[in-house]
C-alpha cells in the first residue's frame, strides 16, 4: 500500500479538500483608492478634485481627459465628467504628523501606510479609508462624517452642510445609487434656476423697453397700421373737455323772465333720470342758428379752375372746342358710335 519505511501520512496528504477562494486585501484596496487618482492611478498631489460620485482625481488628469478627443481609453466611471463644472477642488487639511520623506517606522522593516497626508479639521481623524469622509458640493470642505452632526448644530455652518448637498468620498457599492440620484437632482435644480433667471431677465427687459416711434408714411403710399388708442386724448385733458361741455349746457342765471322761458334746459348726464325731458324744438332751433352762423363757401375758385382746364384742352366739348384726339375719348364722337366694343375710358352698356 505504500508508506513503507515507517512514514506516517497526515490527513491533509490523504484527503483532498475544496480550495477556498483567495480573499483580496481589503485594507490595501481601500488605501489604494484614497491615495491614488482614479484615472491615472498615480499618487494624489494637490490640487485634488472630486466628482459628484465622490471619486478622487488629480486636477491635471481631469483636464487632460477633457481635452482629449478620444476617450475610449478612459475608465468607464468617468463618463459623467463632461466639463470642469462637473468636478470640484477639495479643501484638504494637511496632517502635521505626515512626512512624505519618511514613510517607515522603526528599523525600516515596517512601513506605516495608515498615516494619511490629510485629516479632518474638526475631529482630527486621518483620511486613510477607515473612517467615512464627506464634503458639501457648495464649498468642497472635507470633514469626517462624525463632524457633520456637530457642524449642522452650529448656526454659522448649518447652511453649508445640508444633507442633500453632501457627497461621500469613495462611497461603497450600496451608496453609489444614492450619490447618482443626488447628482441628477442637483443638475436639474441648477438647470431650473438658470431658466428662471433667464425668464426674469427677459421680463425685466421687456418692462423697461422704450416705446417704438411712429414711422412716417413711405413714398410708395403704404401706411403702417396705427394703434387704436393713438388718437385718444390724455385722461386729464379729456376730463377737462367734458367739464367744459357740461358747463356750456347749464343755463346762465338772469333776472329777465322772458330769457328764462326761452332758454334751453339740459341736465347733466350724471344727473339724468327718468324725470328728465328732451326739448326737440329747442334743439332744432339751435342747429339752425349754428348753420346760419357758418360762413358761405366761396365757389368762385372752383369755377376758375374749370375755366383754366377748358382753356388748356381748347374749350369745352359743348362749345365745339378741343382737339380731335381729346374728343375721341368720349362716346359722343362719331368714331365711337361704330365701335364693336366699349370705350376704354367710359362705360357704355350698349356694347356689353
């Protein structure tokens, strides 16, 4: 059966067990995310920026990514970064215990990688991945999650650390959906505020816009449409005119009884009622007096113009004057009596 010579096999040599999957070093993976850029995988150096999903980047790497036309080689998790406004520079507090020239402790065999170059300014916790860190998107000030409750109670800092404005640095898998929903809501809010500001500016500009001047009529004879209230009188002037007309209608005070009988009596429109009457004969007499007072139109000027016109054409048609070309314009001419169609100037129903 083997095993001669006094050898004694162990159970592990005789029984084959199912191999367990290798576990990844969680501490090493966590430290790598907090100390390296998510694009270039290089060590983070100031200026350090973060996106709305909470990932850390070097600012130079993000600028190079935005300037490059081909983004096929870029990580898939950077698709939401389309402009510089999609990232924010972080306000980090340096760790006084960190020395970048001395990373080892003791005799050089042990390297303490848990010492982070940045800490929380409130609690003093190191930003090495063991503790959760957050920052508000409005300011970019990085603090530990433990310090948020203290800052929210402070009246001077409560407005800067609102819950809907906080972004978790290097979130876990279960927190990615929350960060994504906050990012969508934040961008929609910014877009709505820009649209509202644009509408308010447009309305303000339309209110203070000067009225357009009335343009003169063009030479071709076309006239622009005039507003309906263009010829209306001002309110003050119109009311004054109505008062004057009403005062003219009121009878004047006199001691002569004969004048009182013949005078017209008119009631004001505001005082008119069912008992007021209208004197038809007095109104007719007033209209006749106004017609008699109008000056007679001088018609001699019109007669002179007609006489001058007849002289130009060689006398009137009735008197036999005028040239033959001018006479042919009328249907009374002998050449117009035998025309098979109507005259081009006048209309004669005999030919239609």
